[in-house]
C-alpha cells in the first residue's frame, strides 16, 4: 500500500493532519511515529511522490514477477 500516493495527491488541502494521523494509527492498531512527518511533507508538497504511472509499472512487475530491466550489456566487451 502506497500511503504517500494518497497523501501527495492531496497537496496542501489536508485540513487536520492530527485527526488523519490518529485515524491511520487506529486502523494500523499501533503508533506510527513517522506518519505525522509524512502528513506534514504531503501537506507541503514535499517528500516522495508516486505517480499513477509508477504504480501501474510496479503492479505489472509484481504480477509478472519481473523486476527492473537489467543494465544494457556493453557489446564491445
């Protein structure tokens, strides 16, 4: 699950990050110390942003069992 995608998509419109952090922690069943930092970064538009295209590639790779393509082999070797 990519939490950063959902939060990054919200940009600067997170109205109450403390309330959201508590809800995330309640759903997780434990304290998550970094969730508030992630919410702050998302609100500022900083931090890691995952595009829908990146998620699609990750999903396809996971379903096919493929990882990133290998580096090209130097044909002059």
